[in-house]
C-alpha cells in the first residue's frame, strides 16, 4: 500500500503523487478507500484509484539506473509520453538530490 506524499507511477497519468487516501461510498452505502493521485507533470490531472482491486498499474518509480537504461534504448522515442516523463523526472530529480519515494 502506498502512503500519502509517495511519488509513484500510474499507467493512466504517469508520475504522480499520492495526495490523499480517501473513503468514498458507492450506491449501496459501502465505503472503499481510494488513492487521490495528482500528476506531477500536469497539475490539472488527478485520478481516484481504488486502494484494493484496481486495474490501473500503480508502482514505485524506476531507479535512476533503470531510467538511464530506458533512455538509451533504441526505441526510446516510441515509448509512451508517461514513460518518457517518468524517465526524465527520475533523472532530473536524482541530479537535484531529491528523494523520489517515501515508501516503507
């Protein structure tokens, strides 16, 4: 489970921050926990993703070494906008000494 303020990757919005973990109710009055994700690269984008049983890929960011390797791949320019954004985010923030994730 991710925690508030973790910076992660979502296959729908790319690099994002777990802005909050909220409880939302469905029509049957059952409540479920959702991640409120906000895009790091496009502040207008946000998504609510169920904490459990989500179909969206959520994962920790790639390491700096993985990002550099992806950037050197022959088909890098064909990668999705989200993946290229992740690569650039990881590399740029590693140069600035920013801690990329705070997962336990």
